[in-house]
C-alpha cells in the first residue's frame, strides 16, 4: 500500500496515514512506497521551491512521482497551479481523500515502478527527464501562456525542471519531437527574438523612408456625387461629415460615400505611404529587426510517441550517435570490443603494422540541442559529416554515449592518429564556433593497439579523466 | 466606266447644282474644317516663328523658377503601360517633377508593378484605392497628395516625348491668364492594326490641327485627360475633377467659366494607346459622344444663356461644338434622304464624288498637320498617308453611326448614367441628382 508523503521543512502534527520527508533527505529508497508527494502551498513561493527540488532530483522514482498541493489558493500563477498532479482539498486527516488521490495516481506509479533499475546517469540529462515526465503522465502536455517566462509559454508539468533557468523547454521539446520521441499537435504560432529567444516582441508599423514609428493614420473618403477625395479629417464638421467640395452632408457609407484606402503620414519626415514597414523590437534584449529575421515557432501540445515511450522506459540512446550512426555505421560496443581483440591479435601475429585506438570526448554537446532545439539535428548532421571526412571507412567507431567516442584506426600510427584527431578537433571547432559562437571542449587520448592493453581499463581510465 | 461617267457627271454640273448635290462638303465641312484650318494654321505657324523669342524667354523663366510639377496618373488595370510611362517621365528635360500614380481598384497586377517602381524610385508615390471610385476620384486622390505648382494629368496608357513636360509648361510663362494647357495627343500604337492607323490619322486631324485651330480662335473646349497641364490654384478652387465620363471636357469648361484661357500646345507630345478593334473603339466613342450631350447640353447649358458671367468666347466654344457635332449630325441623315429620294439614279456618282472630295480634304489636312508637327512626326506617322483614302468611310460612316446612336441614347435614356466606366454606386448617385 503506497502512502502519500508530506515534503516539508518542519513536521508538526502528521497523521499516521501520511509519511514525512525533509526536502534535503528525499531519496530513492524512501520513495518506493510513496503514492505522491504533498507540498504545502500556503506560502506558494516556498512551496514552489520544494516542487522544483523534487522534480530536479536525480532519481526517477523521486522526480516522476505525482505531486499534490495542499492549502493552495488562487494567488499563485496559473503555470505553478497547473504544475501539480492534484490538489488536496482539506487537511491531511481526510484519509478518504488521500486514498482517492493515491488510487488516481496508481497507473503513473506502476509505470514508475516498472522502470529498470539501471544507473541514473541519463536522468541527469534534462531532455531525458522531460521525456520521462511526459511518458509517465497520460494525455497531452498543453502549453500555458505566461508573462513570467521570456519564452511566453510554459508546460506546467515540466515547469519545475526549469525553475532555475529561463530557457530551453521549447527547444528541448522541439528536439524530442524531431527525434519522433514525442509528437506535437498544433496549438498556436508565435514569434521569438532570434537573438535572445524572448517571446516578448513588439510589432510596430514604421515609415519605410526614415524608419520612424511616429505615424499618423487617416482614412481616405470618396464622396460619390462630386468625386471629392480627401482625408476623413477634412470631412469632419462637428460630429457629422460634410463634403468640403460640394458642402453636402455625408450620410451612409456605401450609399453616398466610401473609404477606399488608408494613408499613413510619417510625423518625422512627412512621407506619405500606404504600406508601412513592419519592424519588431524585443522587450528583453532590445534588438530591432524585420519580422522575417525573427524566429517563428509552432507551439504544440505534446504527447509521448511509441518510440518515446520505449526510450523513456529503457533509456534514450545518445541522440547524436543516432545521427552519427546513419552516417558512419557505428558498431555496438560489444562488436567494437570483439574487433579490438581481433585487431590486437592480428598485429601481434604479423608484426608488420601498427593500429591505434583513439578515445574522443566532446563536452557539453547536450547544450547544443538545448540551444538549437529542432535545428540540432542539422548541426549534428554537419558534425557527422566532419567525422566522416576525417575518419576512414576502415576505421571502426563506437559511441559510449552522445559525447564519448572510441575509434580503432587500423594501419595507423599514433602520430597519424594524433593528426586525424587534430583535424577532427579543428573541423568541429570551425563548424560550431563560426556558426554558433560555441565550441564544445574536446579531449582525446591515443593508444597503440596491442594485446597487452586491457581495453576496458584503458577506456575507463579515459572516462575518469 | 463608272469613273468616266462620274467625271462627266461632275464636269457637266453648274455651280448651283454642285452646291445642291454637295452642300454638306462645300458649305459646311470645307469651310469649317479645311479653309479655316489652312488660314488659322498658316497664321499660327507664322506667329510661332515671330514668337520664338517669347518661347525662349518663357523657357528661361521656367528654369529660373524651377517650380515643382506634379504628374498625376490615375488608372485601373493599366499596369502593363506604367513602366514605359514612368521611363518616359524619368527622361524628361524638365526634372523637378513628382510622379503620383493612383490605382483605382485594379484587379490585375497593377499594384505590384507600381509598388516595384516606387521602390526603384522611378515614381514618387503610389496610392492604391482598394475600392474603385471612378477616374475622377482617382485623379482627385492624386491631386490631394500632390504639392506641385503645376499639375500635369496623364492617362496611364500613355507616355510622353522627352521634352513634353517642359513644353506644356511654357504657355503659363507667356500669358498669366492661361489656366490650363492641353498637350498634343498622338496614337502610340499606330502599327498595331488597321483601326489604330485610322485613329492615328484622325488624331492628327482632330487634335493636332483641330485643337490648335480652336485654341487660336479662343474656343478650345477640351483639354485631353491623356495630357493636360493645369495651374494648381485653379484646380484647388474647383476642388479637382467632377464625375465623368467626359471629365476632361467638363473641367476645361469650368476653367473657362472662371475666366481663364485654355490653350493647346501642339509641340507637347503625348503618345496614347488607342483601341485596336472596331468593337472597342465603338464603345469608347459611344462614351465620349454621350458626354457631349451630358456636359455641354445639360450640365453647362448656362454658357449658352445670357447671364452676368456670359462670355462670347465660352458661348462660341460650346455652341460651335453643339452645332457642328450635334446639330449637323442630323444634316447627314437629311442629305442621305435627299439623295435617296430625290436623286436615287445618281446615287453612285454622288457617293464617289463625295468620297474623292473628302479624301482630297483629308490629304490636305494631313499635309497641314505634317507642316505643323514638323520634327515630331515619326516615319510611321508619314506612312499613315497610305490609309487616308479609307478615312472618309471611317469618319463618314463608322464614327457617324456611333455618334448618332450615342446622341439618341443619351437624349432618350441618359445612357451615360449607366456606363460601367463609373462604379454603379457612383452612377446611381449622379443619376439621382441629375449631375
């Protein structure tokens, strides 16, 4: 029987049917029998910090667990209010209510229980956490508009994951969508600042001649009987409209007059025009540019896909490696190990040549898809091309995860291998720093392949560094 | 055989018989359209030589003052002609111009073309009225956004000779009483079809010569919308153009009524595209001819009546038009009846002699026009002479039938109020108010 657990800094009077956990001591072993977390939102700001700390926890058994608000009122923002899986109306003594809530979360809890007990390194990856949170809940995750985030939209369930950073959720969702791990359905379309990703952009009409946005707008009026055309203001006499040419009063639009067009006049340069230029300026960074230079994004509601459900349950393979795999045919680590063994034996047998093992680590590559969202695949594609041009078809490559690669470079001395790895470094740095002003740090180690070298220990040693 | 008999028939007639059989030519058309043309154009040509210094002085004054000239171009679905017109305007000798195009609710790519020209700086301002209001409203839109001291109105399907703007402005610097100047309108597309060639000859006769003569006699009654220059202060007094069709003739009479002179300048050349099919031409003339009844006989009838503002020249300008076009239109039908009833046996001789007389007159008028227009005549204009033998049939039969039908329809039904040339809502209002 699962029980709810109150997460609070102080435990005053708690009924026996409710567990208690101090926020700093929440841990996986304790959470096995927990139906949901209860967070007191009387002071919603303090409560929100607790919610964030639960969702940011490394253990899926903790961060995926449903959260229920207690003492919630209407003072908290909508995105925080909706971030909870449920609300506890009344106090902790209401055992029936506690049970009803527990049973309503049973399906989610069962899904959490079925997660394999693998290491939780992947759960440190925010994209993976997002995927698992979406997978653990039924239905779509719908966006909510907000002025508290510069992205303008939040997904309440995911919001606690981003409580300390004001970016990334849209990009991560886009990326997961492009990987077919989640599927989006159209909700809206929005413009974002191409410089700082802020959704708060001011669209304003401006003078096509001098760029000023101090414009006067006037409708043109056509009086049918005398063909007089003039600005609306020329016709106004008190509250009625009188033609300045024939002195007749105008009565009904479409019957004795119409308004065929609108004219803008720039108050700065006096230029008159009908098609004002549209300019945008970002409230956040102040950058002004034409609308076509800003990002236009589709805002979607997301639900988990079949592939995503699988990936969320059994771990998401390093995503970059998926792309790299399609370019270079990465081999599995077991196959790599077998090939290493064969190659080491072959070299010892013939003693005619030298082969090298290159170990390459690209740090912060996960930042790429946070920054690029759906466009990350393009960059990963380019990165894969760099790999392909530097490495040879006779090289055997495997990926430990999305940022660590091992390469057996056959018939290659350590010097030549060094040179190849250097070319790889240059290619990656040039690609990323010239296009994104960002280059992942790359470290590498080259070893000569021999039967005396223990592959696993060598790789482990490299990973330790 | 027919020709020999016709010559015998003509040579055997005495003067009285000649007048009896051919009175329309000898008493009316030859006197009004040939002798008068020869005399007036001769005098004009001599005057032009003697006034050479005055023209030079006017040109110096124009360039000294260098006033801004607003070129107004209203049009609907005329996009295909606009680039050539804009090009001809950018090449003008007189440079201080602002070009304003108003699109009167086009439903083709006119707006796209004009916006591109505006971006390229070939026109100064493009205004699109999403709802069609008719040509007068489009011209008035352009006027309200213009700021030039002089206003030049050009039809969108026309283009100008390189010195046309300069030349049309000169009369303003020669006589301060001049309120408006008409430019010479020639046919741009003479080489397109038979119909356009005939119109090429007709325009030389009726506009180049006809309006120069009227102008010299002080009875010019129309400044063509295709190319006309106006003083801005006068247009502002009149609040621009009134509802058409025939708005160019209407505003000319209104300027005359204010006491200003209106003159024709045959050397300010504008080339306009004319209908290239008889059907389209008939529709155009049906519209033009009806406006004669609507404006001269109805709207500006006061010119013909005694009043404090009575002006003999204004009276003559309108009366001459009404007499020679409207009243004498009847003469032809009288004449045809006369020949058919009284002399049916000599029908073929009368027809042939009339044909020769009018053809000869046309040749002479073409020759006068060539002398008057001088250097501005293009080679293809001279080649139009080959089509002169067909002009009597064109003007004498085709245009006459159209004109008679137009007059009848306007008198009996007020047909111009139903013309699709104006939007129906505008036509309804002007018909209700009998404007």
